[in-house]
């Protein structure tokens, strides 16, 4: 099985209901959160809300943090 097939399966489980453009954008948002770039690149409220609802991010104080499911999406 190729890497592309693994990624497609992962997207089907987590971001599959979204358009490909939206899914890609949210994956980059998750990477920004993981790398701590949200101090320099503020998150869009709609993106943060969706990631919270999907269980990919949780708030620790004022900072978003990836959940285990969020880590799985970017690995």
C-alpha cells in the first residue's frame, strides 16, 4: 500500500466530509498549532471552532493544543 493510500484512509476517517481544499487548510492549521505558530499566525475563529467540535484540538487556557486524534491527522 502506498503512502497516498494511507493518507486517503486517514482523511476518510477524520476530514472526509470536507472539501479537499478545506481539509488541506485544516491540516495546515493543525501543523501551525503543533509548531506553536499561533502566536504569530492567529487562527480563524471558524477553523478553531471546527477543530474543537471534531475533537482534534482542545483548549489549555488560551492556547489550542492537539489531541491524540489531532496528532494522528498530521502524522
